[in-house]
C-alpha cells in the first residue's frame, strides 16, 4: 500500500503561502461585508496538494494553502480543492470531512475547472472567487487563465514557473529545444508569441547564412506575460509579480496576481512590498 509523501518546500514557498493567506484574509473581510443574500465567494485551489507540507528549513509541518484558507477568521462560503494524486485527495477529504461547504476533486484541473467549477462563479448571479493557480511547472493551460479573466468574477494568484522554462524551453539555441517542451510552453502561454519575447536574433551567423536566435532575460519574459494577462486575458489590474528566489538567489518562479479591482491591486502591492526582502 502506497504511503502519502508530503512535499518538501523551501522558504520561498513558505513566503508564498504567507502572501496568499494574508490576501485571502483581506479578501474575505471585504466580501463578508456585502449585504446581498445571494452573494457568494469561493476559494479555488487548482493544485491543492495534501493540505500541508514539510519545511526544508526546519523539517516541521507547514500548513498548505487549503489549510490556511479553511482556518481564516472569516472563512469563504465555499471551497474547491483539486489534485491529481489520489493519496493527496484522500488527505484533503479527511481534512475537510466536517465541512459541508468543501468539494474535493480528483483529476486534472485543466478539465475540472472549465467543466465543473468556473461555471459556478457567475458574475451576474453575484458569485466571486479567489483562485490559486500554483502548478509545479508548465502544467496549466492558458485557456484557464483567459477564461478567468473574461468572467470578471475571479481573482487569481499564478505561479509562472520560470525555472522550468529556463531548464527545458529557453535553451540558448532554440533549435535545441525538444518539440514536446515547445508544446508545453505553447499550452501555458496560449500560442507561440513567447518566442518573440524569449528569443532575439543573434549577430552570429552559422553556415549558409542561417540566423541564430538567443534567449533573452527573465525580466523580458516576465514583462511579456504580465502584458498578456492584461491585454489578452483581460485582467484590468496586474501588479508587477514578486520574484521568488531560492537559497542561491536564483528565481524559481514569479508570483503574479490579477484582478478587476483597483483595491485588490493596492492590497497585493502592499503585501508584496512587505515580503519582498
């Protein structure tokens, strides 16, 4: 019988969890002040995990995003947790067994979100949601992000996995990138326009005058994706993301926030600034 193995996280992931928890607390305080009897706000975690992790720093358990959300002073009205791993799903179900407002899904969030959850968050019916899109790598389809932006009822935190991208997609020579890695990037980005941002033409020439494309910087890629969240997905407010760095000071991922509300952006910018060091 397989045993559940808790995911070990670095301090940068602990910071991310604190950021999301702090914003979720502010979110529910604002939403709970709404007087409409039909107003409903949900918490969606597309890569929920087992509800807790193990700290690489201390070896102790660290509450995960689902645990933090369930234990807010002012809780969400409904919760939707998704994970692919059967054992993690079973742990989530045990954690939430006393709560009749929690739904746990076993499967691929790229299918479950558009089929079963996002249609519930109807703007016209006074439904709202905070959605956590925290994949371990390039495991999220752009259509999820674009749909959330178009709905106007959903705010998102998004892990942009720049380390996975640099290791597997943005080789110094694009000709050396495996086709399946390009497909993964296309699915996450939504099309191939990332190539125009991630690569520039080199001054070097190879045999027969063929041009060589060389990778650009993380900053250029981050700016390009931020613009995409605004211009293509339709989120009005996308503050500069927070770079999450490991112990070697390398950027593991960028933590984006996207919303339709200026107040939400103001709160998140303050939280990002608080945790930036």
